[in-house]
C-alpha cells in the first residue's frame, strides 16, 4: 500500500473522514423519521462533501500524479482510504446516526479550531471555512443526543444501545499518530495535541446533560484505519458510492 508524506496522509484522513460520513448521511434519503430531519441530514452531508473536496483537492495537488479529488474519492479501494473507523459504521437507527454524528462533530470542532491556526496557509483556510459549518453541526447533534438520552425510556435505551455499538471505535478521536505529532509540533497543521482532551470534555458534558454514562476509555484493537485496515462495512459503502465512476470511467453529462 502506497504511503505519502506526513501532510498528505493527514489531508487524506481529513478528506476521507468527511466524505465517508457524508455518504452515510445521504443513505437517509427517503428514510428519515421526519421531512425536516431528512433535509437537515442532507444539508450536513452536503457540507461534509464540500469539506472533503477541499481536503482531497489539496492532497491530489501534493501527490502530483495527474489525479484530482474525484479520482481520490471514486478510484481508490478501501485499503487506500484513511478515514476514521467511526464514520464507516452503519447508520443503524436514528439514535445511532445522531450519536455517531455527535462523536464526529465533537472531534472536528476542536481539530478545525487548531487547524485554522496552521502555518500551512491552505490548511488554515480550509479549516476556517469548515469550522463555520461544523459549529452548527455540533450544536445540532449534541442537542439530539441530549433530547434522546434524557427523553422517554425508549429513546434513552436506544441511546444506551448506540453507545454500546459505537464506543469501541472512539479511541481514534483521542489518538495521534507519530506523523501527526510531528506535524503538530512543527505547527504545520497547528497544535492539535489538545484535541483529545477537548473531545473527551465535550462528550462528558453532553452525556451528563443527557443522563448517559460515559464508558471507560476505548482501547485500540486489530483495525488500523491509518494503514488502510478497515471494518467490513467500508468496502460495501465504497461499492455503492463508486459504482457509476467505475462502471463508466470518465463519463460526463
């Protein structure tokens, strides 16, 4: 599996995570519990697609082999994706979807805040633009976690089951790779060393208001998304997302 320089790998991680989460949200089209929620989910998904394009455009330029963001999105297989494990997990019910979105938002917000201070001007510009969108995403998803967790007995139990299903993937939100630590120390991407503690603090605060219990810290296991070792779900997601481009390469209309 081909590896790129530290910054390019980081750009792929940011872009791939936003792209895969957007694809999961788009799967709710025609299936959301209410029309206004379907529109909200689609709007968040579109925001994430825009963020993914910005990150992947920059990554493609750095790779410099003639490909662009579309090529990176639609012509790589799962072993070449760097997205967080959390975002590739199935939607489940609405509780699972909103908890997954909250975990992702609670990571994106402090991450983008620090990236907006990066020495790399392109990284800083993308992060600054994305942060405006993610501020809304986080407010919405955290409110849903509180509403469901501190709602009816049924909604509370669904949130508990969602935590049980997703928590083991949360270790990636508090783990920095050696390469990311190097980029952070050089301030190329800003100082992201505080992202883990801010993510945990945000989860603790929202869970307390939602009357939910925060589990013990999740531990790394055999999957390694930075090395392209994903769960079984990513391959199926990519097969659907990439079908048209692979069936009709370079098609235009």
